[in-house]
């Protein structure tokens, strides 16, 4: 059997590498229109940072795993074609700012129809609006020249930073297909691929629309938990409760469970906001404004949380950060990834720059080029294929980028911790304090430092959702 995956990104690359590892009898080709991305997949410097990925790729590449820009050849030869291309939020026209832009998906589908000479199973791996499979089916069958296509929905649930672990040991694999004999046969064929390593009871099969909607629903539920705990964090600060204690107590209820209850500066990543906006749009299109409004609130609280953080920083520092040096520790949207898509750091940095701060940014996995690109890019442009993104954006002059946390914090007035990298927990804060302007502030957006120890050293500390430092209590209320 031959598998081809269109789109060599955060999902296509790791997913196919694991399929190749677990299914030595299957030949897997990952194809992309981006020449540099494929070159990177074929080099020692993979295009994405993901713990454990290097080892998997090294073991299979050249054996039964291939990365190529020859999209048409590999699609033509494949029995199963996964489509894992970008599905950004539309920036113009009908549904702008909410609906999914299916340009890349549609062009991939038309290309599959054009080049195919044998029957194929086409698998939606990208996260798409409900009923996309139906639209794709129409494109394929109207251009098929007698070739039969079966469309399956097989949404991906991996999280970045733990992708390999998630793929090795998924909570579930979801496969949606048409409830016809041909549809069932296609579902079975894909099920057999996963059955190489996933226990049968964890492979769920549903109809197409349930699979598509389950993906959007799962992300909406997860993001909602974070917005719920973040909303509580504001109340904790106002009342003197401690959000860590509250979420621990709440999570002990087995009906609620302990995971995904960490208060933060806000959720980021390429999926949560995009998928909820998409869900909101689908609700509106189906005449369900109340349901749309309900889910919109998850994003509103997330925006509120990011603004609240910026306001805390500015108000604590005498209501101005103009020309003050602020160290930004962490720019990626979570630890163990170099991905910065929709990272809360972008909003926080833009907010501080709006108040004329000077920023010194350090993240162990994010490059200067990426930071500059992110801070100058328009909303939603980040989710288009790399080669379509601005190459040489204007430099944001107030931003400097360094390769070391001590350098970033030298002579700074304040520190914002925006990503929970383990190395930030082990920093020598006494040394940092000695080299900073006084009073020296730490704003911990991830609750990773020991606030009491830092206060002993002399810092004024703000931790999300924790009882406020006396200094902060006297500052104007913020929201
Ligand atoms: N990143 C995640 O953790 C994650 C997890 C689950 C689902 N998803 C979903 O998976 C999809 C892909 O996400 P990603 O993070 O891998 O995106 P990505 O931007 O990293 O990768 C997409 C790739 O598709 C390529 N591409 C676009 N159009 C193409 C075409 N016509 N032919 C060949 N290649 C083409 C792009 O060049 C790019 O390299 C999205 O729908 C996303 O919502 C992402
Ligand atoms: O308790 C928590 C947990 C997470 N986060 C933040 O939430 C964001 C998303 O984190 P996470 O879900 O771990 O990473 P993603 O890679 O975005 O994965 C999500 O989005 C993927 C894309 O759809 C799905 O496949 C995954 O199942 C889903 O977890 C990050 O900014 C985290 O810092 C919190 O603030 N508090």
C-alpha cells in the first residue's frame, strides 16, 4: 500500500513519520509546494521542533518515508491521500474574520482529481468546517473521469510539544465515512493502518459530519476550560483566593478532572481560536445566534486575559512603560515547541509596544526573524503557507532579540514570563535581580516561579490569579 500526504507541516510531518515507523509495510510520501520546507525535512535540521521527532524521521526516512515536492507523482501513485494543508481564517469577503478559508484544500482536491488514474481514498486531516467532505466530494466526482473517490474525515488531535507521544498513544483515533458499502470499506482500510499500533477499542468510527464536528467541539471544550479558569483567575486576584488552589480543588471532582485547568496569560496556538471562530460562523450560518454567542465568549475572555496582563504590567510600573526595558522570557505559545502561531506573546508585546516599551526577547526555540515577522504581520496572515507570508517585514525597532535570559533581563525594569519553558524555573534570580533597575518587577504569566522566594530577593511579583503583592494592591484596578 502507498500513502501520500499533501502538506508537510506540524500535522502532516509528524503524523506520517509515525505511520511510516509503525507500518513498515506501507510506503509513505509527504509532499508540499514549499521547496524550503521539503528540503528541511530531508536535512538534519527538521523544519519543526518536536521532542522525539528527529529519531522517528531518522529511522524511516529513505526506507518507507519520503519527503518530496513532486506532488502530482506521489498523489497519482497513492492508494490513500491525506490532505493536511492550511485552513486559515478568511481575511476578506463573506465570513471574513471567522469562516475557514478553504482555498488550499480546494486546490489540493482539484489537483487530486486532475492527476489520478486509479481509485483513491481521500482523507481530511486538516481541521475543516462541517460538511467540507461533501463539498470536496462534489469537486472530486465532477472532475473524476470515471475514477472513484471515497472521502473520509480523520481529524488529528495531537498537541504540539507532545505530538510524538500523542501519536504513539492516542486517546482515540476518529474516522468518519459515508454509511454505504463503499464508505464502510474505505473506513475499514484506514482503520487497518492505525490498527498496526492503536488498540481497536480506541479507533472510533462515525458518520462524516460527526467526525468533522467532533474535532471543532473537542477544541472548543478544551479552550473553554482554559477561559473558565482564566475568568476565575481575575476573581481570585480581586478576592485574595489562589487560582492554583481553586483549580486543584475543582479538578479533584472526578466528573471535572484535573487536566487543562492551568491559569495563564491566555491560550495560543494555531488551532483554538481559529477552530472556535469557525464553529461560531457555522452556528450563525445555521441560524443559531445564541449558540454562536456562547462560544464567542471563550475567545472574548482569552482576549480579556491578555489585555488584563498588559494592564497589570503598565499600571504596576507607575502607569507607564515608555522607554523602559522589559524582558520577555518565552515567545512560543507553549513550551517544547518553536511555534508562535497566535501566541499570547504577540498580543502582550504589541500591547507593551503600544505603551512605548523597549522589549528584549528570549525564547530557546524562536528566531529573531520569526519574532519580527510575528510582530509586524496582519491578523490571520500567519496561517497561510510559509512561502506566501511576507519575506522581509519592516523591523520593529523597539524590539531586540537575544539568545540568553540573563542578557534579556540585564538593566531591565521588568520581566514578563510568557512561556513555561523548564529552563526559566531554574534561573538564578538573585543574579538577575542584581543586574536590573529597581524596583525590579516579575510578571509571571504562567505561574512557574516561586513568588515568595523572588519577593525575598527583592522583586515585586505578579502571578496570574494569586493573592496580590501589597505593591500591586495600591495600584489602580485594571481590566
Ligand atoms: N498544528 C497542530 O497542532 C494541528 C493539530 C490538529 C489539526 N491541525 C490542522 O491541520 C491542518 C494543517 O495544520 P499544520 O499546523 O500542519 O499547518 P502548516 O502550515 O504547518 O502546514 C500546512 C502545509 O500545507 C502546505 N500546502 C498548502 N497548500 C498546499 C497544496 N495545495 N499542495 C501541497 N502543499 C500545500 C503548506 O505549504 C504547509 O507546509 C490545519 O487544518 C490545522 O487546523 C493542526
Ligand atoms: O491548562 C492549560 C492548558 C493549556 N493552556 C494553553 O493553551 C494553548 C494550547 O495548548 P495545547 O492544547 O496543549 O496545544 P495545541 O498544540 O494547540 O493543541 C490543541 O490544538 C490541537 C489542534 O487542533 C489539537 O489537536 C489538540 O488536541 C489541542 O490540545 C497553549 O497556549 C497553552 O499554554 C493553558 O493556558 N492552560
